[in-house]
């Protein structure tokens, strides 16, 4: 198999920083890997060998030269805090849509394949198990709306370029760039700090789709390594769990106290997502890898 030149945008984020470590372990698969970030996180990894780290804003014209030198773009760069996006909808749209659009247009121009991570949050609240054929999408935040807008922009180019759209569940698991605005990571942080776990009052028995970070990285590697750019949308989910399921799992590691709150740490949404389509394309069953329990245990160990 021909070695690939890969560009990873948002390389210092929650997913990117874990992916970067995994890709560094497998140098035989790549001709060149460029890790790109705006560096707002103030972390500066070293370039070495075939691995190069560069600072660049995806909204700048300079991004095209990095895309043109790549066979594949893994476009992770985005503002991902759904709740905070309600306070800054304009900035969220500018980075998540306009920035992605610039990357996509460059990919089209230079015949570069792109993996775009969307989110299961585009589904919104649904009454039954849903899959990629769901027609009534109900994004509840500027973050989810921006991701859906990028999906539609990519799909409009179906005959002009190659891509894969992955609707990721909420990420669970540790990395150097991990975030604490999502529910599970927030709960674990509170538990380790011996604070009450604050749960939105109506959310305790709501189900949501979660994606263990190791499964997420394996999914990205599967798509890029097998050249699975099928111009499709696929759900990538490890498990659908309730908040009660999550807090019970944390409680197996340490004592916790639940405090119901009127602060929207959890969105008022309940839905389950079917990820069988991706499995049918050859991706191994996520749950065999240990599930969300593994991600929770690793996060507790990482922070403890």
C-alpha cells in the first residue's frame, strides 16, 4: 500500500492530541504527517523525521499550501463546547463552518481526501433509535448547527471530491488535550475533586451516545488506512448510556454524591444512535474494546 501524506488540523485538541501519539507509533504507514493547530492551547510539540508540527489558522489563505501537500486531511479543528457556543454563535460559525469550508475547497482543488468529524448532536431529541437515514435533524446549539452546515456543504460536492463524514458520539477518555465541558469528563473531574456531581434535573435517565476516545482514534485510522472515503455519513458510537449508567460506573471507582441542578451541564435531550452502518463497512465492534467503562477508568487514572 502506498504511504500517505496526512494533514491533521486541530492536532492539539482532545482527539487530535491522542491521534498524534498513535500516529507517531506507526511511521511505516506514512510518507509525511503534518500536525497543524492555531496553538491557542499553548502547547508546542516538536517536529521530527516525517512528523512536522506547524502553527496555522484554518481561516487563513495559508492553509491551502498544507492541504495541497497532502493526500488526506483529518479535519479536527473546531470550537466544540456546545453550551458555550450559545454565547458565541458568530465565532463558532466562523471557525466551524467558514474555516471548514476553506479547507474543503482546498481539498477539492487539489484532489485531497477529507475526513470530517461531525457530531451525533445534529440529531437532537428523538423518540426512538435513529440512524443516518434520520430526516428530521434537530440541532440544539450553534455548535451542532455549524457541524450540520458543513455536512451539507460536503454533500453538495458529492460528485466532485472524496470525503467521509463521521458523526461522533460525545468523547470519553483521556488525552493531553482533553476538555472538561462534556458531561462525563465534567462528572469525573467533580468526583475526583470530591465535589457533588451536578446533573441537570431532568437528565438523569436520558440516554445519549458516547464514543470512547480509543475507539474514535481507531475509527479515524480505519478510514484513512483503508482509504474508506465513500462519500457517506456514518455514526461512530461506542455505547448509548443514561446519566445514571455513567454515574454508576464512576461510583465503582470512588464514592460520589449526585446533586440535581438547574444549570444545563447536560442538554435536555434523550436519544439513541445506531452505529451498525459503520460496522457493516468493516469497522470492528467498538464495544469489544472495553466500552465507556474503559474510558472512565482511564480518565480517573489519568487525573488521579
